[in-house]
């Protein structure tokens, strides 16, 4: 008989118990103490250690183990809410925080610059109604993907990022060739 996988048990079968605990928490506790927030807190801590240059590309997975939030979570004998979730992962699950933790302010400014470049390109002077429609449609799609405060995958190593790069390349080519 096959042994039950503990991870599946923790994530799905014990989920109901965790939901009941969270329902009785305050809003601040729910925001601060959840698996995604742990990733965000670790990324912010790494950013504050090296605010200008960051720790390097794809360093979150390695440097995260040294953060205070991860040490706190690991040292607790029973993580009562999320059954083994940790602050560390391969990425912080937010593009902007990934840039800040790994490339510092330089990467963060690059990311915000990309965001505002696309945003301003949408409102750039266009000549036909079709160009306006395509510009707004494709630009809005890109902005929705890279919006700085939404959860996301890793910018450099997920399937979603490859889709983003494809759409971004199409958008930039279209701007250059004036088809948008």
C-alpha cells in the first residue's frame, strides 16, 4: 500500500483547519502571516541588506535562508497556520520585489522604467483607430502582467515570463515599425 504524501496532506487535507484559524485572525495578521507575505518579507529584508546593487541574479533562492523571517519560521516548532510553508523559495513571487532583492535600486528603477515606458507608449500619438486599439490592447496586457504590486512568478525563469517576453517583443517591434 502506498504511503500518503505528507506535502499533499499538509497542503490539501489539512487546509480546512488552517482556514478556520485564519478566519479568526485580524486583517493585519492575515496580511502579515501568510506564505506569500513570508516571501515578500524575505525579499524586503534582502533588499535592505544591499539596497543599491542587490545580491545578484537568481540569488533569492540562496540568500533567503539567511534572513530573519526564515530563521524565525524555522525555529518555531509548530507553524500553526500554513503547515510547513517557509519564507524561502526559488523567487519572492513578485516581479518588483525580485528586482529589488536581486538587483537593488538599479534593478528596481529598471523595472519601474519598463513599466512607465510601456504605459507612456500606450498613450503615444497614433494615426488610425486600429493602431489605437492594438496599442491599448497589447500594452494593457503587458501592464497587467508586470503590475508592480501583484503576485507573480520569477521574471527570469518561469513559463509566464517567457510569454511576457514574447508579448513584450511583439509590442516593441510593433512600436518601432509603426504597425501599432
